[in-house]
């Protein structure tokens, strides 16, 4: 217990899928404490399935998965892992305030016989402040814009102060100013030692925050390394294809991101 | 009024109505949230088979209905948890099977029992015995207690089941507890409004409350108020007007819904008229936007170019004067 494992996420030959059918296979991945990993890849490649695997939300079909030094199935305290889902259903068929949604992020840190009281307001309001929505705490979430609703979900993930934060396209539909605010939030969290796995199509929004890139294509990891190396990887792919704008002169090797980034 | 209260059976009836009016919307709000508003109906169908078994074996139909309803609700959750598309059909089979078996068993037991059947389908509140009332009251206390204890968890699971699972909440267990609460509520309400109309008292007061409040906590309180109003008011009215109690309760609930919907749109229209929108903004005010932020009641105003602006439902309000709308005055620490 004295030595805290620096390996926060460890996948060895892991496969994840749904109803027994694998979607991502042969995944080897090791994420160290404090690392910020961006997961890139085309639509349908299996990014969501992979990160859901880290939360026990997609089926773990084979291989090893451990999170925070514990095999996933035996990880009891799930508040240590925060989650921002890609698809958002905020409140189901009824209305609720922003604060009510954020407070749900604290529930499993309390025993079931103790409902959240006033003391829970402080961390919830702090989390909303972090994403720049403190003044909307008592608004009906339905009256917020799509980008603001994404930020509510980020606040919900932050409120229990997780050690690992898994975010599935947190900046989708968020305007540029708010993306910068969020990038700042992620940078501060990273500096404070929070490990992050972020699925994104907008790497440019997270420039300077991401330490490492993992690319998923057709259910396999096709790249795992530094952002600089990823630019080279892309250029090589383009060269191998023998056509396209990233010609052998290497003019585009410094863009370092997929076409969707601009 | 005093004449009504001097009658033993009316006192019993009103107390039973009070129990149902309190409890049905408390459980129903989570069914509405899960978009399973009609599940109460299905459980009511299956409860009828339980009633029939009780009648046929000359035992208390309340207990056998309770057993059937609880079994059905647990089965529903297990089917839903498997997440198969055939789940919907499985539920349909169970619901229709329940009501069909109920009819067949009752008629088989004694041809003269159709009156009993009608009583359970449409309610027969004035035949409620003191023993039954005591049982209903005890069950209602248990339902209310469990909901008050677990409502935040029910809210989380019903609102976003996947997130609830990721955050470590015992999703299946909570859904099963909610299912059992639904089943018990169905049985408690069976006498007052009947198995065919039970769902109405779980759903309609909540539909009305949704017209008036944007906070889950506040909407829950409104719904309980509306539920009591409809059930107690409906039973009283049915005595005065000599109408069927169950139907009267539900018609009154619908009237309450219409009134709430009108009040809600009137309030929104007044609010629109009373406050002034600021000009369109190119940026979103926030802690880091560079404009001076001044707390103003329960929200924050931002000062720039001689204006005071406060965020409101996707636009900014001009808060130079005091005439403005409060977002949600309700305390949200549920
Ligand atoms: N719940 C599910 N059940 C069965 N198959 C699924 C499920 N969710 C996703 N899939 C399948 O898994 C594959 C990968 O989907 P996934 O959501 O992981 O892609 P993604 O990389 O996140 O795509 P996007 O960029 O569009 O979010 C798809 O072929 C999809 O059809
Ligand atoms: Mg995805
Ligand atoms: Zn501003
Ligand atoms: Zn103001
Ligand atoms: Zn302004
Ligand atoms: Zn306004």
C-alpha cells in the first residue's frame, strides 16, 4: 500500500465487445499516473467500446484489464474513475436542475442509507465553477445549450475528484472559447496528477495538454506514441498510399492531426 | 362534509385515498423518468391473476395480488436487464397472460363472482375493511420511507443508467427495489381506483407537476400534492355526486393536469412579457470572460457597456431594473 502503482491502466491482449461479439481486439496499453492520453480514430473504429471497457460498460471478452492496480472486476471504489459519456441522456423523462444532475456524481461515495445533504453542495458548486457554469446551477438542464450540457457532464465526472478521468468526446459541440476553458481545466487536472483518457476528433483543442496519442482503426490499435510521432505516422501513411495532399516532400508533417481537426 | 365523515366506511375510504394519493406519485415519478409510464398498468394486469387465485381459494385477494405483482415486477427488471429486443414482447405476454388468467380463474371458481372482478378492475373503495386499511397504511409508510431514503439513487439510475453503472451504483438492485415498490403501490391502490386505472394516479400528477417546475425535487412535491388532491377530492366528490370513486379520482387528476398546464403556460407568457432580453451576445459570460460579475439573488449579473446581463434559458436578460425572472428558486440539495 505504501508504494502506489504508477501504472494506472493496464490492458494486455484485451478484447471488448457486445453480446459476445468482439469489437476491439488485441489491445495492449499501459497508462501511467498523470498521463493524458488522446484516443483518435474514425467513426465506428471502436474508440467508445475501448474506453467503455475501462469502466466495465462494454463486455470484457478476453485478455487482462486492470485499473488502479486492481483487475477491473474487483475494483470496488468506482468513484476513483470518472466518466463523461459520449451520448447524453441527462435526466430521462423528467426535468431537473444542473445541480441535481451534478450531485449524482457523488452518490456512490456515500453509503446507501445516507442521502446527500447540504454538505454535498460545496463540491458540486465547485465542479460547476470549474467548467464555468456556476451561475447556472439552479437552471433546468433542458434550457442549456448542447455544449453547456456537455460541460454539465464534465462537472458530474469531476465532482467526486476521480484519479482517472475517462472522457468520450468531451469537446464535441462545445464552442471554441469554451474548448479553451476546458483545455485549461484538463491541463490543471493533469498537473494535479489526474490521469486522463480522452476520446476526441478535435486534437487541436487539446494541443499542449495531451502527452500521448493512441489511434484505433477497425478495432485495433494502429498507433501508440507521442503527438510528434503521430504526425510522422500520418505522413508515412499518406506516403504509403502514394497520393493525397501530404506528398513525399513532407509539407504537411507538422499538422499532426486528422483532417477533422480544422 | 360532517355527514360524510360520520360514516365509518367513508372515513376508511378517505384514509385509504390519502395513502394512495401520497404514495402513487412518489413512485410514479421514477416510472415517468424511465419512460415506463405504462408499466404500472402491466403490473396491474398481473395482479388481477393474483386476485383471482385469492378469490378462488377463498383467501385474502390482497396478499395473493401482492405476491403476483411483486413477482411480475422482478421479472420485468430481469427481462429489461438482459436488454434483448424480444423483451418488449415478453412483457406483453406476461401482462395479457395475467389478465386473461385472472378472468378465467375467477369465472371458473364461481360464476357469480363477476361483481368481485369489477370491484378490483375499477375499484370498490367503500368496501375497504379496517384491517385492509391498516395494511394499506403500513405498506404506504414503507413505500414512502424507502423512496425518501433512496430517491437520489433512483433519480440517478432512472436518468442515466449507464453512468450510474460506471459510477458504481448497484443498478439492477435499485431497479428491482423500485419495481417492488411499484408492485406494492399497485396493490395499495387497487381498492381505491382499481387495477385498470392505477397507472393514471402514478403518472398524471407527475405530468401536471412537470408543467410547473424545472427541478426534480420541487416537481416531486407538487406531484404528491396533486395526487392527494385528486384522490381525496375525487373520493369526496364521488360521494356527493354518487359516481364511481376510481373514475372520479382519475377525471379529477386530469382536470388538475389541464389546470397545471394552463398555469404553466400563463406563467411563462407573463415571464416573457415582464423581462427584457439583452441584445444578442457574441460570447458567453462566465467567470473568465473579463466582465465584472455581481451576485444578484440566486444568480450572477455581468456588467458591461452600462448594462447588467444575466443568463436565462439560452439568452441574456437585461437586469437594469428589478423586474426579472428567477430561474429556479427551489433549493436543489435534494
Ligand atoms: N451497444 C452496442 N451493441 C452492439 N454493437 C455496438 C454497440 N455499440 C457499438 N457497437 C458497434 O461497435 C462498433 C464500434 O463502435 P464505437 O461506438 O466503439 O465506435 P467509435 O469509434 O466510438 O465511433 P464514433 O467516432 O462514431 O463515436 C460499431 O460497429 C458499432 O456498430
Ligand atoms: Mg464513440
Ligand atoms: Zn462577459
Ligand atoms: Zn439579475
Ligand atoms: Zn452581456
Ligand atoms: Zn429571459
